């Protein structure tokens, strides 16, 4: 069973009514799979709204026998992000699978043998020096992907904030920083670079001052961001 939304302005009230009608028709016809075409959906899906969808639509669909739910990716980025964020926070009994086009979604629904959701696909587009990535994955992958994206976002912010500090390092300090980040001692670094331990200690103090390093975690954050 397929439900497709148009690009007409949509309120939460009408959205709920449409899903209730979908549920009603599903219970009558009992298809083996469902596809929601979200390409033109222009309603932001808040956490509260998705919680309503979970309790009033997805749980009844599951009880009625639905096991495979596919969705296409909305064209509106704010809608797609709102769905991903809400799905991540709401406990789901029926896990959605997002696809970049309806044909891939239909292939997933029609595949009665392969239920593996480990495949991960993405699509990259660039315009006006802005890159966009569209993700296609099963729900089981979503929490891990979100976790990695959050980690990357934090890393990029750290990079932007501390780039000027890192650029202050001399070539010798950069060499020593790399060795320290690898966990090497002053003695082993000194032996490798044919310098005295006192010289390495002096360079270490200079690096700490330039990068404002306060803990071992800071060393690792700089290494992750710039090496």
C-alpha cells in the first residue's frame, strides 16, 4: 500500500487525518508492505508529532501485521532532519527504512528473501560551494550514523575554533606534537629526533602554551582534528 503526499501546505490536523485513513485502509486490505512517499512532504515532524504517529499509527499497523515500512527521503531538508531527529528520540515498534527513490523502496518491499538492512547508501550534491548528503539506510543503522555525525560536527567546530592556535606551531613543534599524540615519552622522542630530553621538554611546554592544552584529552582532540 502506497501513500503519497503532495506539495500542498499541510497542517498537523490534516496529516493525522490522512494517516488515520491510511490505517483504516490497511486494516481492510492487509497488504504485506507499506510505502510512504515523502518527497513533497512540507510539514516539519516534531518529536511530539512523531510520538503520536508511533502510538496511533505505527503500533496499530504493527498489530495489524505490517512488518516492512519504507519511506522516500523528503526534498525539504528541514523536514528530513526533523524526521531523523524525532525517529532517534522516539522508541519505535515499527522501524522505517529511508530510500532515495521510490523504486529502491519498492524493491525493498518486494524482496521477500533478503531482509538484511546493513546496506548503507548516500548521495552527494554540491551547489554554490555547499555540499549536501542524502542518507539511505535501515533504522537499525540510524543511531550509529547520528552518533558519528554528531562526533564529526563537534570535531569540525573544534577545528574551526582552534585552527589559528595549531598554525602557530613550528615545524619542529609539529613533529614533537605528533609523537606526543602517539603516546611517546620525552626520552623516546629525543632519541628519534637526536635532541636532548630537556629540549623536548621545552618544546612540549611551548606546545601546551600555544594550544592551551589542559589535559590528555586535549592532545587527542587536536590530533583527531589536525593530523
